[in-house]
């Protein structure tokens, strides 16, 4: 497993990589949602445009990142 993914799980759950029986179903759902949010945000950092350059490519990337954020319910 990728170390960055493990680190994001630990950030989302305040716990080490998942162990059987560690969380109740409700807690697991909450942690899984936070974990997924962290993954999406991490991915967005690789495609977000450079702020303020005004290039057409930047506008296309900004539109794409906004659509991804909206699709996954991120602000």
C-alpha cells in the first residue's frame, strides 16, 4: 500500500491503517468519506492551474477542477 494513502487514512481516522473491528459501521462510514475526500483533494493538487496566469489552459483546468469538486461534493 502506498505510504501517502496510509498517511491519509491515519489523518482521516486518527488511527493507524485499518484493523478489523476497530470502528463501528457508522464510524467507518464517516472515516471512509473523509479518506475519500483527502484522496480527491490530493489528486486535484496535481491538476489545478497556476493562479493568475490567465492562460486559456488555466481556464480549462479551473473548469475541470471545479467540476470534479462539485461531483465529489467538495468546497
